[in-house]
C-alpha cells in the first residue's frame, strides 16, 4: 500500500459512504428515505472515520486537498508530495461517487426533482449569496484543519521510548467527532463541503452519468465549494504558524 493508493482508497470510501447516505435519505423507495439531517451528519462523520482507518497507517489519511494544503503551508508536509496526494484524493472522489451512482442508479431514475438528484452528489447553498457562502465554507474548513493540527497520533513519550496509547483504529474517532460537530453547527448554510474531493469530484460524476431527470450540475456555484475550503485551510495554517512562532 503506497501513500498514493491509500489516499485514493480512503477518499473513495469516504465519498461512497458520504454521498451514499445522501442518496439513502433523499431518493425515493429507499429504506432510509426521509430519515433526516441527523442521519446525514452522523453518517458523514462515520464515513470520514472509515476512510481515516483505511488510509491512516500508510499516508496519514489527509483524504482532502484542503487538509494537504494546510499541512504543507504549516510546514508539516512536504510541498513536493502535494500534487500526488491531491490527484489521488480527487480520483478517489470520482471513484467513490461513481460507485454510489451504480449502487442507487434505479432510485435516481425514480426521482423527478433535478435539485434533489444533484444534491446527492454535491453541496448547494440554502440561500444563494456567493460572499456569504464562501465565508461559510472558509470558516467551517478553518475549524476542521485547525482542529486536526491538535489531534495527536496516540503516543506517549517515556523513558522506554514512545508508547502507543488509545484504542488502535478508534484513534480516528476524534476526526470523525470534529466532522460531526461541524456538520451540526456549521453545515446549515451550504451543506459543508470542506473538501474539493467531496464536492468537485462527485459533481463531475453527476455531469457525466445518465440519470433520467438530471438537471445541470450548477458549475456557477462549484468554485465556492472548493475555493472556500482551500482558503480556510490556509488561514488555519497561518494561525498555527503564528502560535508556534
């Protein structure tokens, strides 16, 4: 397992499970139809947990170009590895969204509202105000990346060397909990993209796959869901460097 492959698989699982819960809650004739926001934000948090558990031992489980950018800007990750990580994450997002569509394809064809179909794949603002929407994504991703800076790797220094502490894979739980509270507290305006691989990659799949009542992919909004997270990550890195200076 190489870091590139780990980022690809981890992000694919994250997007498959995350967009999968959106499909289960939103599309007609599913077992979870209409189950609501709590199911969505909890399942997205667990989707992140699953991706981190898979990729963590091999790549550090960034699973998000904004996280990779934030770590590089903070001096915690080599800039030379950024392009490969981002490519793996974006390709993983494409793969995860494609598998999700294959899984729910018959349910997609029963949905007549093109907005509902699109919002299974990618985010959309409740009130379309580009400046405010960009600010929402920036603030939410700032909280995510700044919080990740303070999640430890579960080791305790001792006279005998570094001793592992925690509960193995449950060490990924703090990241999931952070995603959970961001979704509950800051997800109400735009649907909290936080991640270009979570929004842009599935949006591309939405544009490509055949769905009976599919509408446009809303490319006019797409940049906000990707640029906002990158700005938030850079601001988190800047504050972290200032604190550590």
